[in-house]
C-alpha cells in the first residue's frame, strides 16, 4: 500500500520513520490493509504524516528518492 508522497519546499529535509500498529489507524484505513499488523509512517519535522508504507526499508528508500534524510524513531 502506498500513498502519494508530497515534497515540501522548506529547508528542513529530515523526515522521521516510525512503526505504526494497524490497529491504531483509523477504521477506514484498517479496512484497506490486509495481512499486516504493522506499517511504517514517514513524518516531517512538524509531525505531519507524509506517507504510510508496508515496509521499513521502503519508507527509507521513498524518503531518499524525494531528497529527504530519513531518521528512525524508536
């Protein structure tokens, strides 16, 4: 599952990648996800979610392809 990834014109190019439990997502999003218990969210420095993807590696690749510097959140 991939959502559009919008780029920002701001100078801050750091994004944060964190694991998200599917059960914590809105019901309408949960209904679109099959067979996964966890996804990975990419957030900007203001906390706005930019993308939600099925794989941690994909989240990092997606960020780098859009000229962001991904940082993991523990």
